[in-house]
C-alpha cells in the first residue's frame, strides 16, 4: 500500500482536509475586500488552537494563480487515491498541511507583483512554471527554511533579505 503523504484517512474534503486533521491551512477568500488570506491552524498537545496568518494577497493575483495550484494539487490528491479538491468561492477552504506549505511557496514568490503592471504578467507565468518544476519535497524544504530562519522576519513580506525575499528572484 502506498504511503499517504497528506493524511492518514482517505475521506477528505476541499484539499486533503479531513475531520481528524489537527493541523491544516485555511485559504480565506473575501470577495467584498478583494483579498485572499492564508492562515495556519495548529492544535497544541494540550488542545490550544492557534491561527497564524502567513500571507495576504489581492483577489486579482489569486485568480491568476488559482487554476495552476488547483491542477497541481488535484494531481497530488489523485496519486494518493483521494478525491479532487475544490476552492470555496467566498469563505474558507481547508487545505492539508503539506499542500498548504506548497501553496505558500508560490504565494510568497508572487505576493509583491502588481497585476496592473503588464510586465508582471510575464513574471507571474515564469513563477508558476518554476513552482511546478519543483518537487513537493523541495517546496517543503523551502517552506521550512523560510519559517525557521527568523520567525519574526519570515512573516514580513517587505523585509529586503532572507529566504522569503529570495523566492522573488528564484522564481
């Protein structure tokens, strides 16, 4: 039997989430505010629930990234004999913790792009292509480097340095 990388149970909804998931990500689409927020949800060993916002992007940028991510994630889920995922159009989509890490790598690499600038459309296409070329394990490694380099600094998208900033140039 194949080792399931995403979850121990196969009854999943959205993107690899199941009722037994203690740690996962949420992608919140707020159509009114024209924004998308990705947050990490964790439960400690004593039952404390914590949410940490990892990124916020414009709805316009999300619409440019959505299909690429959806296709890649559904390939992963199919390889694990899971149902295809779907995005909640206005509200929260729950995402398996490993898929959430992969999602954040692409989000962090593109969050600075202004979609009103035509030059950024080409940059976005290149970023999506480069993200797709990475193995899942490389995406997880990048996530670990970013979140562990300096926890205060890793969450600040405007700092001119560090792994999160370097993603802009890598992609």
